[in-house]
């Protein structure tokens, strides 16, 4: 249980920070929230990305099997990372609305 709490906090903070920095540099508020599921699938599937183009049915079937065999704790951890990217977008929007031009 302690590992779950640490993992949730870690994923939230790490992806909040990454999304915040990308938002500052690229000035695209929701870019990381859109890319987050793609990044998670690339981390989880364990196959080369080119396989989605060379053997798509096999690659998508493999990815589906990997995603359906995850534990609830994995889903909670990945959801925390996704929420970190969303909160980062909200914070950036609020900072821009408050007049901070660098954000």
C-alpha cells in the first residue's frame, strides 16, 4: 500500500513537471495531456513502434492483451500521471490569465 501511495505521488509530480516545462517551452497547453496515453502505451507494450506500421493487427492485439492484464494499482498510478498533466494545463491557463507572459 505504501508503494502505491509513493508511486501515485511520484507519477503526479513527475508528469506535472514535465507537462509544465513543455507548456512553457512550446506554449501548447494541452499537448502533454494528448501525448500522455501514447507515451504510456509505448512504455507498456514492449514492442517497437514501427511494428504498428509493419504488422498492425498483431501489434494492436499484443497491446490490448498487455493493457487488459494490468493490475488495478497500475491503472491508478497511470491515472495519477494523467491527472498531473491535466492539473499542469490548468495551472498554466491560470498563470496566463493572471498576466504572467512567460507562461
